[in-house]
C-alpha cells in the first residue's frame, strides 16, 4: 500500500470513527494502515538480503563473477557487483561495469526491425531479396524477415561452422562480406518448417537495417534506442576504443582463469555485439512497458509466441514461457533471453505481469545464469529456492591435474557421494574439453565416459566421447559413439557429417 494513500484513508476513517467517540478503534485502524504501509519496504529488504546471500554463495564457489540487478514492481531492490572486472589490475565489478551481452543483443535488433516495420519502411512477410537484391535468390526468395526474427529461416548458423573460431572469428568483415560466407549455403530446412537458432539470421537482419536506412547498425541503435532512453552506458563494443568501466572477459582454466580468446566484434554484429550495464538494461526493461520506442500494437508483436522452442516459444528476439512458480501449481509468464560470447554469459529475465526484472552479467564465462535467475525468481515470490553447490566437475579437473588420472578418478568417486557437490552434465563435458584441447586425450576420454555412463540419453555426451576417440586415433570407437549420438539426437548435423567422413 502506498503511504500517501494510507494517510488519506486514515483521515477519512478518523472523521467517521470520532463521530462515534471510539478512540480505541481509531488507534487500531491507524496501526493497521501504518503496518500495511511499511510491510512492503521490509519485505523488499528481506528479499534483497536473500538475493545477496544466494549470489554471494555462487561467487564464493567461483560460479559467478559479474554484476546483478533485480527490480520488483518496477523498482530496483538489489544491484551489486561481484569479483573482478579486471583481474590483472584488481578492479572490482560494480553495477556500472560494462559487460558484453552476447545474444541479448538480438532483442535490440528486433526492436529496430519492428520500428522500421511500423514506419512502413519494411514488411515482415516479404522475401529478404526485396531489401537485399544481391542475396542469392535460390535462398533469399524463400526467406522472410519474420522468419529471420524467430529463427525459422533455415539459414545455417555460422558459429556452428567447423573451424569457425579458428579461421574467421579474429578477422574483420564488413556485413556484406560476411553475409557471403553463408548466403549460398543450402538451407538446413524449408523456411517456416521449424525452429533452429541461427546467429546468421540475425546478422542478416542487421545488414537489412543498414541497407534500408542508409546508416550503420550502430548508428541506428544510438538514434532509435539508446539516446531516447538515455542509455549512455550501452553501445557497440569496439575492441580498439578506450571504453571506461569495461569488463575484461575471462574463461576458466584449471584452478584459475585465463583471458578469453579475441573475437572481432564485426563477427557477432547484430546477433551479439553490444555491451551494457545492468542499470542501463533496467532502463530498457522499463521502456518496454511504454510506447516510447514502439506502439502497443507492434510491442505486442515483439512478444508473441511464434514458434515452439525448448520448454517455451520464441518471439522476436525473446524467449517466452509459462514457468512453474516454485513448487506450486501456479505459473508465471516469463520473457527472457540469454547470451554467451567469449568470456561472458548473460541473462535478462522479465515477468511483465508484476514488472519484475532479473539481470545477470557474468565476465568469466559459463556461469549458471538460468539456475541463478530461477532461484532469484523464487525469492521474489516467496518460494523455496536451492543454494548452489560446489562443482564436482571442477574438483575432478583439479584432482586429475594435480594428482594424475587414477587418483583423480578415485577422488571423484569419493566426492560424488558428498551432497555438497553438484554433478552437472555440461560442467563435466567442459572439463573433458579442457583436457582434450590441451592434448591430454586419455584424460578427456575418461571424463567423457563418466558423462555417457551417467547421462545415457544425452546425444551430446556421446558426441563428445566420439570426438575424443577420433582424436586418439580409435576410429572404431569413434564411429560407435557418433552413431549413438545421432540416434539420440537426429538434429546433430555436425555429428552426421563427421560420421559420414570417418565411415568412408
């Protein structure tokens, strides 16, 4: 209850009660109204304390390093930085630290696209060759802007190309040059047939925005979104520019961290090139409840569930889903998107019905932001939540590095019985790749075997084991595991390709 309203209501009741000369009743009413006034403040403080306890524990276990903001009913109740923005100079993360957003960029690209649609400068249901006449017509005549926006175009995802990170990711390309890298490739499926996440599709959208407006993607963002919303700490991340309060990106390496691999930001472009602070993303969130950037009609189009994707649906630059509220039968409509880019992973999660927002920006790669966001959401709604556990994968990786494979595996078997440790498929897989990439193939095979044994229905687990066997020269075992992977995951196109090559 608003305090001003409580005061007004009190005065109204006072005149009524005083006529009946009941001073005792008046005191009770006054106490109840004042209590209603202050309970929300106390509740918000309690929630803030619980959020701090939760995120602090993730940081203690080296599972989160970055900046956090949480708002409830449109008001910020928590914001804080954890760990280092720059480890070499001991510079702390704060709420005004600038982090790379990765694919959270896509919602801004979607906004620019819808703004152009609202102005009549583009149509969402026409072929992309309408605006890109040089795009190969075999593909371009089949694909619409709508399909680019909701990942149903069938354009192959360039970040999944073999050796992409080795051959292309460090080089500068103009949008026109880079589009040619995949424009002629066969589509993976008939457009509109199904959902398949594609950075390529959102890259093409940025190229279309530039062609239609005659201005760069970056300038469009500045003119149409950042300046109107006073988002002064958000922009296109140019490596060469001296940018105040920019976080450095790191990746886990053994027991510590290393600088993330360089990535030329012309590559993620309109699919993932932006940086921002948690504070600026709060401004963005609040603007989405208004018509400052887009009319209500087009804003509704932005968040419409167009195609089934994972546990929910994909809209335009956002994932939407009705998720369970704690352990109750109730559900919350959540609008969110994650991002991952060299050294960073992020999430922005919105609950429009209550104007609640969770933003997590991490600069050490691989933070369990979905899990953290779910726990924070439970805190906001007074539901039970789980505290993080220590990483069993990290303990395994450290034990093998320090004591060798045999002792490391024995230590693993001991620790997996300890309830304070978490057994996570993706983390175990990452530990396997740590050894594989450093040339310790036997260790990688042993770790990937652990995943296969514990997650026998995971196509990815068998794919990783197959890759390790192939690296070790054991083609027979590689074939067996790749076959199992493809059987479990028929959409594993890379696995099919490798299997075809090694089965010749």
